[in-house]
């Protein structure tokens, strides 16, 4: 009876390990498949589509390895202290009170680690906040609960509202749930886009993870960020500030296209009455 229970226990542990390995493998393939959107079982940052996000990803991975090394080093020190200086192996405690080398090391090494973190951190912050000369400006206004987008240079203005499940079902291929919108933001590839963000009511937050941008939309204040998308495709984001009961239903969709497609889109919007239909034939009822 005991042998049978142990065998079943080993089989259960084996199954758990097998499922975990399969989930990790599935998560890796799923994460690779999704561009500009979250993927099932994703355990890393979304795939980068801008130079800023390239640096965010590099800095994240750098810190992960650094933290891992520090954790393993501290763990090794704890193991050495436990094994070497316990009462059995070291019955007479040391009366050493000062060690110049150790004191210099535990002061200098953390300083060097902080400098190694600070230099790329400041460089990344400067890259995020220093907006280069823009090829295109988009003004984003947060509302409860949708986004309004304005292209001041092209006299384009429209509101972007999340699609319902019924509206999504009419589109092929079916876009992601709670992320698709009726009117998408369209920008040309490899162009610097300045994004000016504000709000009409409460604090919102405009965020697109694949671009490495997240900026608060504050009433009465104009915040600014930028991106330069290097890959064509659709990139999804959301409001990232709790702004009310429909906070979860304020997605952002940025469609990056070629120069020719962007010029054709502008002509299509100019011909539309009041810029009412921009990105899809679906009309949201929300």
C-alpha cells in the first residue's frame, strides 16, 4: 500500500513537471507569435517595435541578470556562514571587530553596482524624454471612457471606441477581445511621431507597451512623448490609470503602415464626412 502511494506521488509530481515544461514551451511560442499585443503564458516584455522599447528591453534583461547574480552571491554567503560558523564547527566565536578589506569591499561594490545601473538608466530616461524633431504630431485626449485623436497638421479628428463582441465577430481575422476599436490611429513606419496627451475629465494614462510609451493624461495639462515604429502592423495598448467604472474598456490601437498606405488613408479620411469612419466598417454602440 505504501509503495503504491509513493509511486502515485512520483507520477503526480512527474505530471506536474511535464505540464509546467509544456506550458513554458507553449508560452514561448505563443509570445513569439503575437506582435504588438499580449500573448497567452507570456512571461517577458512584448516584442519591441521602437528604438526606445529596444533599450527598455535591454535594460530589463540587464537588471534581471544583475539581480540574479546578487541574489546567488548573497545566498552563497549565507550558506558559507551557516556551514562554517555554526556552534558545532566553530565552538569558539571570533572576536574580530574590524576588517578593513571587507568594510571597503561592502562599501565600494554596492556603489559600483549603483553606478552600473544609473548610467544606462539615465541614458534611457533622456531618450524617452528628449523628443526629436517630429514628422507627425498627434494630440490624444482621454475621456470617460474613450480616446479622441487629432492630427493638427492634417485637420483630422476622430474618437476611438472599443468594439463589442458582436462587432468583432464581423471582422476577419477577429481582433483581440477588449483591445479592438472602431477607429484606429494610423501612422507611417520609420517616422518620428510626437504624441501630446491631455484629458477632458479625470486622469487617464495613454500606454502602448510595444512602443515603450506610457504617459498620464491630466486635465488642464499637456504631457508629451514620442515613438518611431520600425515594424508595420497593429499595436495594442490601454488606459493604464484607474479612471472609473469603464476603465477596462479604453483600448488603444496604433496601425503602422507604409508611406503609400498612410497617404491613401489620409485621402480616405479627408473624403469621409466629419472624419466619422477611419479604420473599420464597424460602428460601436458603446
